[in-house]
């Protein structure tokens, strides 16, 4: 028989140092949080602008236009001037438009400002609408005024809802909304999202647990949110907990798992420590877990231990 061959020691490949890759990752880590914050704020502003600011300013522009418009369909006895299409009537010069309407020349001149390559308006209403937007509804004035009014309205609305009378009115309003067939589903989902984002009381978890998922021998970290669903508890014959499983690397997204009490175990770490562990892809371990990890893992055999002693 051939003598036993000595076991070869495992080949350890040294980890290559990649300064460029590390610098890029660190740069992304610094850039992404403020960039995502700006993107979210811009999205909120664009939503408010599209669905609140623009409709409100359009209605205000229409009201101002109705109040200041001076559109004539005819100018009896008007005298033509040296400018083509301009007529003098009762001491005011009027511009004739393509649809045979007449507007004051100074209003028409203001309406032409800032058009660029866009064609000039051809109707009296279009001229006055452009005149009002240029003269009264400039963004440098409208946006600050809108923000001040919007914040004031939110403050007043919040104060009214905090009062007893406001709470009663808001309760009846929500009661009516929840009885509408299609609207109640959309409103309920939107309310849950806004309550989660804007509520002063943070979302609380009772403890951090681990359970086998998606297969036996593979462990998943989760956060116990509540104990729910009496039907599942009765079927399982033991308490069943709703466990939130986060999706890396965003700690605010994930899914819910209903786990029986006997199939999960508590972990010695806080919720903040568990979130840091998830966001860091398992790199940042809690200090109290590091000694347990190193002490429970058996040491790898060395090359000297694998060589058999010579037989006599």
C-alpha cells in the first residue's frame, strides 16, 4: 500500500488592493445621500407645482384678465396711424389682430416680451393672458408669495385639525372618503404612506430576531413589528409575529414575514445596530457580537497539524 500523502495546505490568495475602486465607492457614498435628497425635494416641488401652483395661478390669471381686458371688435371712426395695423381711437392707439379684434398697443407690446421664437398671440384673450402673465404673474413674485401662503394655510389647517371642532370635521370627511368605492383604496394607501413619512412618532420595533429563510440553514435578520392575525396563530398553535425583513441597502424598504415564535430567536443587538449591519452589507457588526463570533467558530487547522506523524 502507498503511504499516506501529506495534506497540502490551502493556497491563500492575497487580496488585491484597489485604491481606485475604493475611492470611487467612498465618493459614491458621499455623493448619493445629498443627491437623493435633492432628487426627492425636486420631485416634491414638481408635484406641488404641477397640481397646485399652476392650476391656482391659471385661475388667478383668468380673473385678472377678465378685470383688466379691453378687447374691441370694432372701432367706429378710428383713424389709421403711420404704423401698419395700428389705429387711433379716443386718444388710445389700438393694434388690430388676425381675428379682427383690437387691443391697446401698449398692452400688445408688453405681451410680446419674452416670447423668443414663439409666435405672437393672435386673439385678444391670448394677448391679455400673456400681458397678465408678464406684468402681474412673474415667477419671481408668484413663487415666494405662493410659498408663504401655502405654509400659512398648512399651519392654519394643522391648527384647526388639532382642535376638537377640527377633529370632528376631519373625522366626518374621512368617514365619507372611506365609503367611496374606488377612492377609499387610494386614499387609504396614501394616508398610510404620509403617516409613516410625516408622523412625529417614529415607527417602533420591539426587538431584533433571526429566523431560517429562505431555506433551512440560511438565516435572515428581521424586526418584530407586532403580533397579529389570530387565524394564523390559532392554526399554528403558538404566537405568530409579523417580522419586517429589510432589503439591502435601503433600510426603509422590505417585506413582511409571519414567523412562529418557535422558529425565530432573539439577537443581542439594538435596532440601530441591526440597521447599520444591513446597510453595510454585513460589514459593521455590533461590538457585543464580535467576541461571540470569534469564540464560537473553530480554528482552521494549520499545515503542521495536517501532516501525519512519522510511523515507527
